[in-house]
């Protein structure tokens, strides 16, 4: 986690509303894009986005200031997106094979342990990458930056960003595949592997 985010999380834990606002304005567009990639509905995406940041406020005392707040937001938005899709499947009675989710199954996505397990898995997977690939994954996938933005910030070519991201995503897939005991890992991979 960058030091600015760590400082904001510490302030957030002290009920500082301006720290919350700063995190919201820093990450809301990236979180929105990640949700929309999965949900494909603007209204549903807005609802989930609001819920993600509501959870950020509600769980502020539990967030570890030394870990990536972007990763935390990513995992929460993923879980809420899966829950939303499950509800839509139930409402529309779409055949369960569409997303390989049984609409009647209790996903337990409100369980804090599930969030923590998936967050830890994401953190562990990203930690296995080289520093450069880790930075590119964080910027592209968690912060929602474009290839061009990352290339400009890192002073490398757009193609280098794409190349590093492609290799990094393959390594993340490999790492996550080894941890198949986590529920709905296929959906997690779909969410993580969506390329712009």
C-alpha cells in the first residue's frame, strides 16, 4: 500500500470523513469500472458501488492500514457483484449453467471470513510478482488506470505495459488455480482476467 493510502486508512479508522471522501474520489471510478465489467448494468453497478463504499465506512476499524485499500475494495466489489448476479439469476430464472452458480445455493458472501480469504488470496498472488509487474497489476486492475496512463507514469511503452500485464495475469491465474478450495474461484478469475 502506498503511504498516502495508509495515512488515509489510519484517519478513516479515527472516523475522519474527509479521509473517506479522499478514498472515495481516488477509487470510485476504478471500482465502478470493475463492477460494470461483471454486472453490465449501470443501475446495478451504481447500487453496488454505493454498497462497497458503505462497507468501507462500516468496516473502517477492521481494515489493516498496511494492506492495500484498493485490493480490499476490489474484493468487496467482486463479492457484491457475484451476489448481485446471483439475485438476478434467481429473479430471471436463468439456467444455472450461465455462470455456473446455483441460484438457490447460499454463497455466504456476507461472511467476513469469505472476504478475508479472498482478499488474502489476492494479496498473496500479487505478492508473488516482481515489483514491476506488481505495480502494473495494481495500477491497471485495482486502480483502474488505462495502459496509456500506466505507461506514462512508469515511463515505459504501452506495449511493455500490456506485455507485463499479460505475463502477470498468467502468473496470478496459476497461483489462484492452486487454491481451488476457495469458493467461486472461477468467477474470481473471470473478474480478475477481464482485459480492457
